[in-house]
C-alpha cells in the first residue's frame, strides 16, 4: 500500500474574524445582555413565573433588570449559592489556591505538585493527516478528535478500556453523522460532563449539538449566541460547572460568558484574562489556565485565586514546550495529563497530538 503523503497546510485552521472588542461594542453587548436578562426575569413561556437561576442582589442590580425596589428578596439565591452576574451559582470554598499553591488532584495517578514530563506523541491516535484537536469525556475513556485530511476536515472518535490504557485507533462515529452532514468544516469538539451536548466550531462560528441519551445520535447543532450575537471564535470550552463558556479569538484576551438557560444562549460576555492569547485549555476548577498566543510557539501556565478574577500573565510550562509550535488542547480533570498539538520532527512532518504527564 502506498504511503499517504502528509500535506502541511497552514499552521492553524482557518481562524475566526477579528474579535477585538472596542468600548462601543462592549456597551452594546452589555445592553443586549441586560435586555435578555430582563426578559428572562419576567417570563417563562410567557407566564409571570420567575426563571430559576436569574437573580439580583440589590435594588441597583434589580433595577437594571427592570424590577421594582425591594425585589432583591424575591430574586435572591438559595442556600449554598451566591448571585454573580445576575445568575445564581454555587458558593466557592473560602480557601482558593494562590498562584503557586499546590494543586489537589483527586486521583492517585500522579503527584499534582510535580512538573510535567516531556510530551510524547500519542501514536495510537495520530495518522498520516494533520491532527488538530482532541478532548475527552469526563470519564476520560472516549476522545473526540478533529483532523485535516488533505482537502477536508474529519471528525473521529476513539475509546479505551481504562484511563491508564492506550486509545484505540480513531474511527468515524455514526453518532456524529448528522452533525457533520451540513456544509462546513467541523473542528474543536468539546463534550459536556454528561456527553449529551457537544460544543464545536463549524467554519468560524460555534454550535452545540445535543442528543437524548448515550449511544444516541447527536443532532446537526444549534448556533451558540453570546449577548444576542452568534459566537465567532477560534476556540470555545464549556466548563464542567455547566454554567460558564470560555472562548478565544486571534491574539485577544480570553473571554467568558454565563449560560442563560438554554444550552446555546449565554450572556454577560466579559474578559477573563489580562493578556492576549489564541489557544487555551482550562482546568476543571477553572483556576488554572494553559495558553499560547500564535505565533508565539510556547505554552504558558497561569492561575487565579477566584473565578471572579481575570487571569494574569503566566510563565512557560517547564519541560512541555518542544522545538516547534505548541498548542494546548485539553487538560485532564485531575491535572495529571496535558494534551497538546505539536509538530513532529523532520521535514514534511505535520501536527500530531502529544501528551505530557505528571509523574507519581
């Protein structure tokens, strides 16, 4: 069988339109956000019932939702929750880690305070084509991959028996047949914790596909909206709290938005970093960020003490960066594994999926 040639397309897949946010644009999206919340506060299926989760903590905040004075008591949150950005969220533990504090990994498969080792290619997943993205289900037994197959993009999946075993060779997944049927290029697939929703990029816009149960087929996807506008972004990740969406574009600060009810509607788009980036992977607790900024080839790491804070500039991750261009794609929930995209050595070699592991 002849060996397939390995075409080397542009370093990165087609990027989204510029997403530099001018002050005037910020004001407009904020106004749209509050207008959306006002409608949510008053209407569930056009009834007068309050939408669960929408909140205000003071007369000033309630007034911005169009509510009369004294509404804060009615629009408060339940026990163990706080009102943040007009939405009830779980109250965080008071002792969040500092920048250099140890990370508490729940599993025993690595020392969470040890540095990552040098990354190695995942030979069972890589092909003769350009590997672009990988993400895992919450149990880390299934991988969603996107690749550039010479003249088209391809979405495949792979499974493994345990979190310490190798993945099988990726294959087309019949549950994704409807998702990939529309005209467009799909890449960067990220499942929710229950694997019933799949956020992905089609061309330059973001969508979310849903299904009724595991083993069932995903639908063709619904466009994701942030502050009433279809989301154009390079990367996007829906956090494990099922509430926060993080997204990035070309060399601009990381942004986040809050889910407004439906899995495709988000509001209060806001900056989540104090610096520019292009690609990123965020930890399960949303307090550690791995990032790179094209064309800067190195992966950096930064932390924050609270989800209310924006990430500050970080430092290069020891041992992880290769001699080529490196892109963070996914970090395991226990912070033991960091999956990256890196270029193989030698002429005419393309992008592969690599993994860096923390030792025991």
